[in-house]
C-alpha cells in the first residue's frame, strides 16, 4: 500500500469537536511516555461522523477499524522511528491531524519523506512496513487521531 493523503478529510469544526471530546474525557486519559492518550470505542456517542468515514476508506483495502485513540503531544514530545505493532492482525495505520497551530510535529518516514501537519488532513499507510516517527513538538500542543485497522474477514 502506498501512502494516501486526503486533505479536508475533517472540517475545522469536526477537528475542534474531537479535541473538545478529548478534553471533556481527561479522566479517561492514559499517559504513555511523553504523550497523553484517550482510547476510543468506535461506537462512542458523538463519533458517528468520523468512524464511518475511516471505515469507508479502510474497506477499499479489505480492512476495518481495530483500535483508535486521540493523542495529545505536548511541547518537547516526539516519537522515534518505529513500526506499528498494535496487534498481530494490524494491516493499515492512519493519522488524522486535528490542529496545525504548533511548530514541529511532522510525521516522517525512514526513507526521508516528511509530511507537514495540516488541520483535517489524514495519512493512511502500512505502519507495520514503513518505519516512521514524529519530529519534536517545539511550540504549542499537537492533537491527532491515531487509528489502526485489521482485516475485514480474518482467516483463522
């Protein structure tokens, strides 16, 4: 799978809704290294505008949502080069940028490609194959939705 970029996947108001959803649920937020994560249930009330859009694209690649989270990246946080090993059946990864009013925080790939964050933009890629990371957040807070997908009809 090649990397797919879709600009305006979410509107500014949809991105703001998801950031506010995160802030309204800080009692459920988990700290992970230098980030804070809100794990979402794909059937969570109020997310019905978002998860079907994700699944519609994933279905084109024989996949469906497996795991989804909103991630807060404070100033100074980063993610070194890695591959996604969320579950054994993970097939695709995506990152949806909920804001772009921060400095740094670009998604980068081992071979040199760098994606500039843009509010409402989504990247779909094979996170188990393509080594990637996040450059250091230098100013303000970065919010993204990280999603991992699994095969629609796994064969046992």
